C-alpha cells in the first residue's frame, strides 16, 4: 500500500524558554485574570503545596487564597516541565500575596530566543525537538534581513505591475482583512453559550454559481450577495499576483468571475463550509475539482502567510523598541499573536496519490520568491508516487507522461476509468507530512511542531493519537492550535472509516499536555480560555453527503462566524440502467434513525427471505452498504443453513475467486456482496438472476453498475429496501422529486422500469 515514513517521536525533555526579565509576567497575568472570569475548579493539593514551598518566607497565616483562573492552572501545568514557566507561576502567586519582585528567584534573565536551523530531518517528521513559535519566526521569516519597511516597499513595487482593475481587486489592508477580523474577535459569554448549545438556523439562501440545481444556505447574515468582481479578496499581494499569473497561463480569461475565485471568497469568510456535490477528478471532473482545490490552497497559504507576517512584525517591534513596547506587551492585546503550537492548517486526504496532487499544486501556487528551494522533494516523490519537480515545464511534461501511462492502463484493464484514476497510482492510506514555509524555502517533512501545515490521512493521524495514548512520553499537541481544517474527498474517506475523522476532530484545539517553547506572554486569549474550537474553520468537501458527514458538520463544527452548506436537487441515476428490468422499491417503517437498522433487518427476515429461502432458482445476490449489515446478514444466513458465499472487503483473494466460481456455476444460491468490496475491487459478478439491494449504495454511480450486472439473466428481478431515513441516498439514485414523494406517500411499493 506504499511506504510508511516518519520515525516515531521518542521521549525527550522539554525545551523550555526563559521569559526575559523585562517582561513583567505577574502584571501580564494579573491583567488577563481581571479581564476574564475564572472558570477553573479549585487547585489540587499538590498545586497548593508547590506554592507554599516557592514562597519560602511567608507563613501560612499570611497567604491570602484566591481561586486560580484557567490561566493560573495552565501556568502551573506547563511550569512542571519548564523552569521559566514555573518562575512565572511563582511570580504570579507572590504578586497576589503582596510580596515584592525582589523576592522572586528568576533564572536566566533576558536570555535571547534562538533556535538551530538544522532541518535536514531525513529520518522522519518526529526526530527534531520542539521549536518555539516565536523564535522560529524570528530566525526563518527574516532570512534575508529584510525590515518591515522593505516588505512594504516590495509590495508597493509589485502593485505598479498590476493593471488598474487588478489593483481594485487586491484585498484590504492588514488591519481590515478577514484574517485580522476573525482572530481579533472577542467572544462574549452569551456567544459562547449559544455555540455550546450547537443549535443552528439556516436563515438565508443564494443560488450557487454555475450550478442551476443548487443553492447555498447559511446561518447568520448573508454575505455572498456582496461577492462580486470589484470586492476585495483579502489576499496577500504576492499571493494574488502569482495566482493571477497561474490562472492566465492556464488559459483563463476572467479570473474575477471564475469558480476558484468565488469559492476562495467563500473560504475567506472563515465560515464552516459543507460542499458535498463536488464532481471529483476521477469522475471526469478535473476542472471543477482543481478549482475548489486551488481555492482552499490559496486560503491556507494566505492564512499561514498573514500569521507569519504578524508574528514577524511584532518580533521586529520587540527587538527594536524593547523599552517602549514593554508596557504594551503587558497591558495590550496587539502582541497576542501565538497559539500553543505553530501548525495552523490541517488537510485530511484519503490517499497518498491525492496528497501528491495537493502538494504539487501547493508548490505551484506558492510565489516563486518563497520556493527558491523545496527541501526533500525527491524523497516526497519516491514515497508518494509519480513525483513533483520544481520547474513548471518539467512538472507539465511529467504530468503528461503520468496521464499517458494511466490512460494506457485504462485501455488494458477491465476496471472502470474512474477506478483507475483513483487507485491507479499510490493508494497508500497511511501517511502524514509536515510542511514549513520560510522566506525562500518550502520544507517538506518538517517536524510537526515547527510546521505551518500538516497533510495527513485520517488513519495516519489516528495512529499517532493511539501511540500518544499508550506511550506517555509521546503527544499530539501539534494539533492544539489548528485554525483551518480541510477535509477533501470526504466521500472516499467515508469508504475507509469516517469514525477516524470524528476522533481526529475531537483531538483538535485541546490545551496541550506539555510546553513546546511558545512564549506564553504572546498566546491569544481565546486559546487560554479554551475557546479555540469556536475560531477553527472546517471545510468539508466531497461528491456526496451522508448522515455521518452531516452529523460531523452539525456537532463538531462550531465556528462563531457561522455555517454555509450547499443544497442540491438531484436528477438521479436511473437513466444509466441499460437493462429493461423492473426495479421494485419496498419501503419499511422505522420510528427513528437508531431503530432503522433493526427495522430493516426485521423486514428482510420476515418479508423478503421467506420468498427466496425455498426457491429452486439460484443466482440471488444480496447487496449491502455497510460492514455491520454484512456481518448481521452473514450470521442470519448461517443460522438458516442457507446456501451462500461471501464477497466482502476483508475476504481473502483465494476465497473471492472460489466464491465467484461457485456462484456462477450454481453451487451456491446466494452471494453476499458489500459496497466497500465493490469500491475497492469493482468486480463484475456473473450469474445474477435476482438482485436484492438490502441497503442503497452511498455512491450513486454504483447503483447502475450493480443493476447492469443482471445482463444475461433470463428472469431478472431487482428489489430495493428503503426507509424515510435513507432520503440522502434515495434522492441521488431516483431523483429529489420522486424521493420526496416515495418517502411521504401512503403506498409502500414503487416500481421503476
């Protein structure tokens, strides 16, 4: 399935950062505590004991106890692994007890924050020690010793190269950008309470661009009506210019009205997005899929670059004006620009071949000045497939060779073209890679704690989470400060295991278990308050919507900006059934989603199975969509001593070959076949006379493929079981209009020919 990479992260001591003496931590802590109401439980006895020991002079009667805030508890927890943080916690307690700073024991004074630039991590992503976010920014984003004035001058020079219309389309200034507005918003207690209740009301809708049968629905106030060719894009100037050049080079002539530009504006609103009607590249949707991918990549780059610029700007101010900014750091919010850890963007993808496609485009869309060097590109090419090279001409030539090779495979193979496009390259589903951006370099395989972006499969991340739960010296704290989460090709991930996605999302934005070198005086207040999940933007993209995706969007996506989702009317897939076969849909009743599985099973065992149990005719195929249903029906058939064979996703190849022969020759009357087995293998089963679809497939294109397997049958029949809770699947197959009537009708049987 492809190579696994990345050495497991071993145990190591914390690399604490000494807080400079000029930063009066106690004042900073006191100011923050006064602004927010403490919400933490009383401290443990061990915490009180530590405080008493640190005071040294004060007697028990002199100590005035005060309920510690969440920030106090965070300082104490992190202080157990960092001497400088322990000192900050002691100073905080001493200040409350009325003792002077002269009594404090500060270690390290104004030690400067520097890190090594040894990034040649050839053995994996977890071999380096954790690096400080602030120090990383100072060292890496100032590689050319350019000042803030130099950067502004550079942007001004670039502006002169743009047309007048292009200048009007460039995003707003730093102070008014969507990024600044989003991360700078302060949530009120009422807003937090409303978000915690997770109750959403979609109160506006707008027609979707270039999709006549679809519309956008959203919470809060509508903003799409303001998205037009003259609105600001909020893109960094160098990103906008490079994107525009790429668009024109590829043959585009109206960037302002293009799908990628409009979808970028949607992403840039920082709302949670559910877009599950995307035509994927493997179903001849290369252009549409690429447009959406370009949009979220540019949004991710813009978010990372703006974050880096803000940190670098503040670092420069601190370095140049140490005395004048001292009080501002302690009393103001302008220097709060950090999360707990550095990674800000997480992209979940199902297969290594798709990750190759995304990273390749990520490199192409990064401005030339920021990708003078792409580190470890050869290793990435070897591990993820066909390779990505730096030169655009070489990229195009190599991509064409890959396309020609894949086309030749399609011609020789009996598998459908979409199967070859999806699985013809590296189909490894266990991978994880960190990517770091410096001023002139893109560093692949960067240590996760020093990365700006992490690209991973759900299985790859679940493995890391599992290792951290078992081995206490390991952790996944690099997920604590994710601000943009993209789940692309969610439909393919749902064929793998969607529960992995839920587990990953639940792990995001937790307060870290260890201190990883970040300057705690620069951490944003909403991180310390435990509100990071309300600022995280989640973008779910796929070709269809199922209840699992819908539930994740409703329960795990709690962005204070609101939600936007695409709702579509479907024509159905019945027209692709080539045979003249009566398709009989039988509806069974179920009281709730929870009861629907039991109701389906009861209907099958009491109404359907008795008709086929004593039938002389064989060739009966039972199609089920989930492994749970597969196991349940298998056990039932065993209990009935039925003549059957199995073809599931975990069936051995030798058993599959034997089962197909037995079924075709009539030695087994019933074959049990799963949707996941069809997804991963696309078998064409011969000998089917009677098709029973126990549960409709999630992927609408599978329905005509399965029904068309009846070709050659003399007395072909097709029976489909459904309930009102199958409406998502039903409308994709029979059409939105018929599906609504079938669910609401008083009749229980419907026939399509």
